[in-house]
C-alpha cells in the first residue's frame, strides 16, 4: 500500500487539475487503510496483558519501535512452541538412547 500511495502522489503532481479530486480521494482512502493496518497489531497487543508487558520491555530498548516490537511478539510464540518441541524431542532421544543401552 505504501507503494500505491507513492504512485498516487506522483500521479497527483503530473495529472491535470481536473483529476485531482479523484486522486485526492484515493490518497485519503490509502492513508486510512495504512492507519488501520497500524492500529490492528496495536489493538491486539493492548488487549493482552502479557503482550503489553513484553512490548513495553522491547520498546524500552533504543531503536526498537512499534513495528519491530509487533514483529518480535509475533515470532515469540512460534519460538516458544519450537522450544517446547525441541525439549520434547530431546527427552525422546534420551529415552531411546537409554533403551538401546539396556
């Protein structure tokens, strides 16, 4: 959408004045959609106390903004699930090795 916004802005500069109202309406629509895309992850984070706390910790780091925080929070649950799977596989491997050693 950001690319489309840039294209419409360029179109506004190069087009006849007669077309400007339609292009401005399209610009307003794209900007509204981009704002909504920004609001959605923020709403999800604010609705969950754990995510809200994690977001606060992440954003306390210099250079970590809202978008990076949302991306990291999205991956944290996947990383936690992968960690549990690895722990389970490690347990199975030890059990298998013990059975072979007996």
